[in-house]
C-alpha cells in the first residue's frame, strides 16, 4: 500500500499548489496538451448535455486554450459575466442548442456565486480519466487493506476523492471506516485518514454525531503520518478507543413488523420485535461472532455484502438503548420504541429472532414528500436497517404531539429539527450535486431485476462483450452517486420492475472491467409495462421511447416524475388493497369459518393444485366453490392476502383481448393493452417467492378456446418456464415472448346445473384437474348452524327436507342439479330464524326448483311443500 499512499500524497501536493496559486494554475492548464484540452472541451461543450453555467465556462476556457490564448483572471471573469447575463451575442460560437438552454434557464441568482476561487472551477482539467480512476481505486484498496489489517469485521467504507464532498474540487482526499450499524459515516466515530500535503490519520466524529456531543466528549484525535505503515500503526493504537467510542452513541433503526405491518398489533402489545429469516435457516445466532460467520451459516460467501444477512446481523448486534421506528411502507411510522433486551431465539415462533422493546409512543405519523421534499422516502423498504431520518421524525412527532417532548426528553432524544439550519450558499448553486435520472435496460436472459432484492447491489459494464463502448457511453461517464435509475427489464418482460440508486460512478472493477454500481432501493409490487408508458403523449420526446436500442438512457426530471407517477398510481392502489387485506396467518384447522370438507379431502385438493397448477371445482349451485377456492389459496400462501388473488368471471362476450392482450382505440390511434391474465402473470414473475391465484368464476360460460388462445399450451404445469416462451398474437417483435410462471395457479369454478353452457372441449379439459364438490348437510353443517344460533328443530328440518329434495332431483335429472348447503349459511341475529328461513326458501330455493322442473309445475309445488316448515 506504500505505492498507493505515495501516489495520493504526490497528487495532493500538486493540487495544493494550484489551489494556492491562481497564476500557477493557469500556466499548468496552458501546458496540459491538446488531447487533454480536447477531452475537457468535448465533455463540457456537448450540446446534448444538461445546461450548467459552470460547465459552459469550462468548455469556453478549454476552447480558448486550444486556440492558443493565455487565460487570465480577467478573461475568466468576463466569460462568467457573459454566461450569467445570458449574452448570446458574446457566445455565438457556442452551439445554438446550448445557448437555447442557457436562455431558457430560470435561475435568478448569480450562477457563479459559489465559484469565486479558480481551483474548484478548473480542477476537472487535471482530475479526470485515468487519474480519477487510479485515485478511486487506490482509496478503495487502502480502505479494504486497513479493514483486513485492523480486523474490523463489522466496519464499512466511505471515501471522498479529489472531487470533494460537494463536487467543488479539493486538494485532499480521504477515507473513513465506520460501523455497519450506522446509516452514514456522519453518525459515527470514524477510523479516518486524510491524504493531503500534510497527511493525517486517527479518528474523528462525523458531522451529525458531532452536533450531539457535549464539550467533554472527544471530537477527534489525528496524528501526522508519512506512510501506509504509520497509518496502520496509528489506527491500531487507537482501535480500542474508537470501538469504545462507537459503542456509546445511540443508533436508530427502522423495523417492518411483517409485510405491510401485518403483525404490528402483536409486536406492539407484546413489547417486542422479531424477524423471520427461516428461508436461510440461520437458527440461533446468539453465539455468532461476526457477519462473515453468519454468511457461512447462511450458505453465502464469507464476504457477501448484500443485505441477505445484513438485516439479521444488525438486528442481533443492535445495542440496548438503540431506537426503533416501526414502519408501514416507506413513509408511515407506526410507533417509536427503545430496545430493552438482548437478542433471543424462539425456534417455534414465526419470528424466531426477537428483541424486547419499550414502545415510547404508538401514535402514527405519515410523511408527505410533496410537503417537505427533504427525502424521497423516510425508510428503506427492507426489514431492519439503520435510518438517517431519525431527528426529522422526532421533530415531526413533537410538532404534531407536543406532549411527547417530555417523553423524548426523558430518554435524551434530540427532536430539534436539522432542516431549519440554512447554509450561506444559495441552494441552487451547487449544480453538480443535483440528482440525475436514468433509464437502464436489463436483459433478463443475462440478469433479471425480478431476481434482485431490495438492498442488493449490482454492477453494469460500460462496454459490451467485445470490449467496445456501449451506446451513448458518455452517460456511463456522467452518472453520480445518488442518481436515480428506472430499472426496466427488456424482452420478453418489457416492464419496469425496480427503482435503483447509483452507489458508485464509473470505475474499474477487478473482475468486470469498467462498471457503474447501483443498489435496488425499491421493488415494484406491480410492474409497469412498456405499452403503458409509450402511449403517454407527455413522454413522446423521451429518448428511450424514440430509440430503445442501448443500455443507459438519460431522463429529464419531468420525464422521471411522469414515469414515477404512473408507477405510484398502480402501486398505491395495490398498497391499499394490501392494507385492506387482513394478512393474518391461515391454517385450515384453525379457521372458524372453514369449508365443510374433511382435512384429508382439503389436503388432497391442495396437492392436486400444486402438482397440476390448474383445477376446476365443479358442483351444484350453493356448494361454496368460490369460497373454497379462496381457502385453497390462503392455505398454500400460509396467510390471507387477497392482493395475490385475482377473481374474474367469464361470460359469452369475454375475449382473448380482455383476458390476455389486445388493441384499444384511443385518440391517437390504437394502443396495445394487456389483459387481466397477462398483468397478473407479470406480477407473479416479479415476485417469484410468492404464490398467485386466478379464480375464474363460471369458467364454462366463456368461449374457452377463444379466450385462452395460445395459452392452452402455456398453462400446462410442465410448460411453465422460459424454454416454452411463445410469441403472443399481438407481439410487436420476435423477442416479445411470454410464458406462464410456475407460481401462478388457476382455479376455475363450474356450475353443473347450468344447461345453457357448452361442453368443455377436450384440449382444455386435459389441462385441468376436475374436482367435484358435494352438498354437505352432515355434522359440520349442523355444528355451523348451531354456532350461528339456529335452533335444533330448524337444523333438523333443513337437513332432512333438503336431503329429500336432492334425492328426487338426482333421480329425475342428475346429481349436478342438487341444492347446495351455502344457501342456508346466511343466518344472522338481525331477524327471526323463521323469517330468514322462509325468505331463503321462497326467494332463493323456489326459483332454482322452477329452473330445474321448468316443465313440471306440480313437482315444483311438491318439493316446495317438503321444504316449507
């Protein structure tokens, strides 16, 4: 690491001379060489680039240097004035596209107010290309080596290169190592190394943490160093102190009490929190000493950095006294608590990993980003992780519930908002730190967004398999940490499935070459299709819809907002559906409202459905076919969640275009619209770890061959994979294929008493298992009526009379016309049982009898008399 250290220090000293001596800076720029100056001019003079005054200035200066001019402070100030005053006539050699953007800029403030010194303006002439790549690589190498040499198993890295923390340029670069329990290096005591003309190493409190320390608490301890060896020695000597200091500051975590907060009531009432992780079979991790060890137990690489075990490790190592924000979604706080107990393991529990918590408040707060615009969202959408929004949340709670100030004071919680501290620099000046927006095409045959989880980090190469630059390579060069990406899966999916955020700009990777790095910050509950967006007239000028050949595309903020609004529109309605669903655990044996089936029969149907994927529940009217279909879905899911169930009813006018895909006439012509089955299949593709169910009520009322089309083959259980992907009727290109996912189940219901229906054709019949359901008037039925408050005499009359009528129906016609038990499961205490029974017979059963014996009124009268009481 000595070579890396020396390189960084040499560069820092060089940059420091330019920072102190403007004339020396201009002279160094003059002798840079034409290739470097052309590189600067081409980058910042690109007319397609987003307009930024500082970049226009850099292009102007580079152009003048290429023409042999000597740059002076007077010349620079003159160019600043021309740009700031939008003097087009003085900049006529600049491309019209850039000048148009300059004139259209709405900035009212002095665009160069924060750029009074010349080094921040022109450091990019020097710090670019291989120099920048080398610095960033060396900072990472030194950081990783320090973690290894100091044996810091639970520490992570933050580096700042010569761009500076705010991209204003700097003559120093630095690295910080801080605990993984912290959302940011700013909230911890850091192992800190500064590479400058006077290099130093030691520790220092991050900015956010420093604000909370009193005058008696240490802020920093830094020593002069002259080599990597001295850095290592210094930090080893301070290691115990730094770790001890980091054990004192409180950490702040967000915690999701089950999916969509399904188990919040339990955690609130039992004063605890818990996480599952049963899929990784972690077992009791009480004695696990490091995340590397935990990764091994989970069957992962020892140094796996994804969040597969991160949440569990944070949960286990959080300190007593740390704060918990129970959340629902990414913007709702359900309660605030303080950890009061060590990690416990309870093997038989749904959430075996547990901590005791004292809930300080269970009042609800919901963040509205359009009101504050401090954050896109309050929380990450994972289970248990650090949060940097804690002080803002405290201040909002005290604003809404002033009485909580006493509670927060008792636990020394800081609720003084940090967002009223206005900096002296105009907030619009630092243009380079503005968020950029991108669209990334992911080819699912190479890597699929559907396989990624929130928190997973992914890289994308800037060059193709042959080593050539990808289309619009400059976009790869332009991405910055914090930029947001629309994650789109190309054919055959052709859907937006995730939102990502850049974590590292273009850099050299040891394994893959030149890459950008990003993190999945949101998986869409409901994906958004290409056709939905392409038909939006407000996106007609969006470059990704003009020419989708490529990988990375630039989006304007307005285009991103339009796409985000479409995503939210679909997903908010789904979130409401989730919220309205009980999401409570389900088991047939514990269901007080279970079907009148034996457990063995119910399990048999479950087994058939899981093997065959497609079943039809057939039987007389009133045997509870649709009711049983939902219970089957609940049992397989393990919980009640209607958002994973879609119910559709077939009829004679129902078509392929309604169910699968078809053209719709619009004001602008015709647009391809996806049908309910196609959309639900894509949702199942997106969430491969869940089971989904389509219940088709009255399946035999539709023209099945017409409705299913080519899906007759694709729904077969052994055709549920990409090797059987088929081009659909309305496919736009050869790659636009589709297959039915294996986690989707079809449950049809068929009324055997409907004589107006066509017979199911053989092609469809052999793809479904047909399960007959019988009227049930035995002990379970009688017990149900008893529980509902129906008298013994009426229970006996219903059982005996309906059995008599059904026997006659079976003799005269067939058993498919019998009367089902569900007609008699509707009693409540709002009326007398005699009135209820009379209405049921007169207005529900009698019309059924008249349909059965439409040509024999005497038989109808006779059966009616049997049923009357």
